[in-house]
C-alpha cells in the first residue's frame, strides 16, 4: 500500500485518480459525502416508508437525532464500492465443539440462573402454566443472551440498523429491521433513545431483532408495555411466547445425553432420520445416567445428534431441541441451552463423555472434503467449510463404504483421501 501519497501538493489535484492507490485516505476524504447521502436516504426512503406504517414525524426525528453512520461495524459496503471477498473467512480454522462449553461460562451461567430461579419462582411457574415452556429453559436463554440482563447493551439501535440498512451486504434485511424499530418507538414501549441493541441490531435482554419484537414481545409484569430492556418479567415472558409460538411441545424434554454403542451407526444423525425413542433403545442406546427414558418420551420422536461425531458426547434430542434452534440456528447453542437448563433445574454435571481433540482444520480444507463427497453423491448441505450434521454423517457413510471405522467428523488424515 502507498502511504502518504496525498502529502505532495502536486498529487492533491489527482486525489480521485489515486483513490485506488490510497484507499484509506480516499475513504476518509469521502466520509462526509457518504454521511450526506445517508441523511438523504433517511429522508427520501426511510421517512416515507415509516410514515406509511404509522410512524409520526416526532418519533422519526427523535429516533435519528444525532445519529451518524457507524463505520466500525462489520460487513459494510460504501456506496459505489464492492463487497470484500470471503477468502480470509474460508481460511479460518474451526475449533472443537467443546470450546463452546467453557467451564467458567457454564459455571457462572448456572449459578446465576439458580439465583434467578429463586427470585422469579412465582413468575416462572405462571409462565410455564400459560406457555408450556419450563422456567429453567427460559432462564438458560436469558443467561446466554445477556447474562441475565447484566451484560451492557450499549449500541443505539437506530445508528446500527440505519448504518446496516444504508450500506451493508444485507441492506434490504436491515432496512426492514430499521422500519420495525421505528414502529416499536412509535408504540411507546420505551423512548426512542432507550432502544439499545447489540452491534448486530438485536434488542434488549432477550436479543430480539425488531421484527421478532413486533411478533413475540410480551408484557410479563402487567404494566401495558413490552419492555425487554429493563423489565425482567417482560424479558422472560417474551422468551416463553417466542418458544411457544415456534412449537414447543409441553411435557417433553429437550433431549438426553446417551451412550452410542459401536453397533449403532453414527451416520444415523439428523433431524430427517428420526424414529421413536423406544426404537432407538432397540439399537442399544441408553442414557448415560443409567436411568430409563421417561415413559412419556418413549412414544415420541427422537433424533441422534453428534456435534463432534464419535469424538465427543452423544445425544438423543426431541423436537423441542429444534425449537431452541429457532432462537439461534446453531446445534451448539441449543445444546448449551438444554445443558444449562438441566444444571439449573436438576443439578446436572458436565457431560459424561469428554470432547475429543478435534477441529483446527482450515475451513477451506473441510470445504474441499465436502466437494469431494458431493462428487461421490453425498448431500453435505453445501461446501461451506463447516461440519454440520449432513457433512458429519456423509463422512460416516463414506468411511463405512470404504471399510474404515466411522467417526463421522472431518480429520486431517482425510485430506489426502477425500479429493
């Protein structure tokens, strides 16, 4: 990169021509112009749309008072620029699933969750009776999303959403979220300047995107407002309503840690390969606790879930596990919530099976394996470099077909074999 090229007076007249050689300086020079375009966009695009949705000029002006672009947010594309490539991301390593269950995080989330269970015992009982979702599940989500309200939610939501709606790689999505945030402000649940978000635009203690707030925010304390920023009762009620609306099955658990015998294929994993839990037991699958599966669960569907293949804990999960995934589309997130909930409610300990030493491969290496498996006719869910359940079981099926002991997880030794 050429540095200091604008210090020469002769080159000042050629600043635009040298923009490609001096992108940082050029960007700094253009920021005032981009800020002006942003204000025009708010007036010419966002104001008419929000007015049509019932937002008043008073609310609009209050929401954007003093708001400027936040140039530090990720995935921004200045007007006239092209998005950056994802080469660096594809070269990133993926870690062991076990890293998600950091002992300090698990311990602190559990301990505070138990305190909150005592504090909100009456409310949690009422919410479970009304929505069917156990209180310890609500607490686990609350703890994961915002540390039970103790994690600072410091960003101005209108600055974040405005910036991303104006110049991010997902501008249309964030424009819709910005319009939803203006509707929230107009409804008067909280003052516009009190609508704080994460850097990604998620609101309040349960970390709802604005469109989800409009659908699922609930009044848990009976004051007529849905305040997920300062009301713990509203936060818990909103999480409960969200899960209920996404299909939480009352009376069923989220899942169980199991022992998967060598005779049962790890390639049976996935939400599309479910069978009755009673049928899983005929394959020799048992709970690690030694207890039988609850009688009411035996007739219900169960699904094998192996986050690290045979290199870590194994689980039979229920449809409620996938309801938890609706909150955050990650197997590990849903597993964390179920595990923390069990620790809060039942005093559960760490998983019985330890996490193996897996991970550390480049995503590009895994993507190459995925492409090789696709050529062999396997459905890996896309060559994205991440070992999701379709990739894991495809590896297992390939291992079985080639006479290997199936592990259902990408390993360094496979790089030379899967091409």
